C-alpha cells in the first residue's frame, strides 16, 4: 500500500496551473490532449476556457490475492459511474505498481472539481476485477496529494487484488481496437466460443482492448455499446499467442427492449432497476454476467425507481439475459417456479425491430443478510458464522456458499426457525485470498419463497 502524503493545499494547486503558451497558436484541446507541455494535462474549467494543469493520477499496486505477490502486465482502466472508460490503459510494472491519469475538471485556482470513478483490471492468469461476486467501489478524486509534479490519489481502493485462475485456464488472447462512439461511451468487447461461452473486456477511451485467458480455437468477437452496432469478426486463438482484430461500427440501427416489473410482497416505496447482460457471459450459478455500459433503466447513477413498465433504448444486436432487482435494493427476483414471471429471461435483439418482453418480472422482498457481508465484503481470518433474518413463513432454508469463480463449495439445509435468528457455522473450504458469497433460499413445501440479496453475503478469507 502506498504511504499517504500530506494534503496538497489549494495554493499549491494554483501554482501548478500553467496557461497555454501565448506564443503557441494551438488551443489547449481536452479531447486531443494537445497544447500543453508534456508534463501537464489539458482540463476543462467549468464556466471558463480549458487550461493546462498538473495531471490527476490514480496510483496503486496490483497483487495476487493468493500470496500477495506482484502482478506485472495487468491492464488497469478507470470507469465513470456509467461504466464508460475515463482513461487510457495503465499497465502494471514488475513490482505491480501503476500510474493512471484520469481527466479532472478544475476550479479556476486549479483545484480538482472531483468525481467518482471505479477501476477495472485484467491480467493473464487471473480473474478480471470486478467480476463474479466482486464489485469495484467508487474512488473520490477531489482530494489528491502532490507528488513528483502530479496530483496523486492513492488509497486501499486503488490497490487491486486479483484471484488466480485454476490450472487449465487458457493462455491465448485477442487484442485490437474497437471504434468508440463520439461520446466516448463505454464499449464491452466479448469473445465467444462456437458453443456460446463468452469472455469480456472493456475497451479504453481510445478503443484499445485485450481479452486474456482464452483457450485455443475459433472465436466470434463482437462489441457492445449503447446506441451503436458493430460488425462481427471471427478469429482463431492459438496457445500463448495473441490474435489481432479491428472492430468497426456499422449503420444498422439499435433497438429497444420494453417490459414490466411486478412488485410482490416488497417493502413500501420500493423501486428496482433492470439491466441487460450479454448471454454468453452469464453465469447461471451466480446469476451474473457482463453488462454493456448504459444498458440499464433507470440510467446509471439514478436510484432504482422501476415499479412497472420500463424501456431500455439503444440496444445493439445480440443475445441478452434480462435481470431485474440486481443490486442492493432490498429486492430480488421472485424464485417461486410455480408462478409466471419468475424464470430468468433470455432474449435475442436484432436491428430490425424493437422488443417487447413476453412476460413480466415478479420481484419480491429479499431475505436480509446479518453476517457476513451485510454492508460490503467482510474480511475473515477463520470460518465465519452465517446468519440472516428469519423468514416468518418458511419450512426451511437452502444454504449455499459460492467461491469467486462461481463454484458451489458448500451446501447446508437449515430447518425452520420460529422467532429465532438462523445461525450456521460455515463448514466449507477457505483458500487464502479467495472471496466467497453466502446465498440463502427460504422455501415451503411447494417451492422457494425468497432469496438473499444478490450483492450481499460476500466474505474474503485472509488468515
């Protein structure tokens, strides 16, 4: 972890403001990053003209969660609240460290206005972050410290731990460029095997991407971004080698997906959200997958507010899984298979017509988690006690713990509780550095009643 530096004063920030040279007739251009000395960045000044400032950078290290060793060659990119890339890619060095410049609008005195970004990291031999049960927490860029002529943001959130993949993971890769929208909206690139299994990566602001850990064979490569369709390409991957591809946009119109959510036994005032996940990346055990940035309603950054009809616009061609209530909103998809509207919905989208989903989504109140992971991932040094609030009408509980790779590593059947809080000693494996998630299903004789929250119950074992 980097040593915290003294807070940099606004006076110091102002001293790092450098006007574009009057002798240089080129304008300071934010998009092109031209018109400034190489050590400075051209940044927006709300209410004024762009100017040159010391760059704001995120600094951290990428390490293996299994043993703390450095991960070299990891690709780190900053994303905004919409999942769109806010930076080019930084590649970690031999000691795992990286420096990643992020755009940062300024006040007239040079102080960063500040924003919140999240990090994504991909590396050969490791699970991408975030993925599966792991989420990336927002980083505030408004209070950097001065170091080596830069304004540095460094904290526990800028250090990234990656989970090694098991033996047998692929060693090939696909790299290239994708044509990004003029808005620089986020682009998800997916490489699919012929049997429909996909691996994804996010392109940076310039459209560069690499998809690691691919097994040998033919792949279909497609880009997904809100409002734009891209051509499909086919490539062949060889072990230990990187196949190249360039993905161009085309003139096909995008579509919309419309449907309806029905709230059943939900807390008063509840609202939820709906997202589209690329089908080939969907993990049925974890009920998660990769969602193209922006394919969410309400819009990213807006609190969940869907209580009935919904529409997602700008949907490119592809096959999707439609997920409702996939966040910490005290709601989950109703798991009762005996009623309509509870099945996971798979939907193909083409450019020829908009889609109206054939059935509504039943969403119900979630089982509240007590420990671990009631409010963010919990670090544990020994086997934890698993606990959740009692469901008053249950006959019992199915308890499952998954690891971060999506494998069910422990199951347990807990009998009915009457007025007492369920507490179960975890009896499954604990691998150093691994993340796990507790999932609980309450049931009656006729079938499931409710589930624990999609994003809760996560714990991290570090002895």
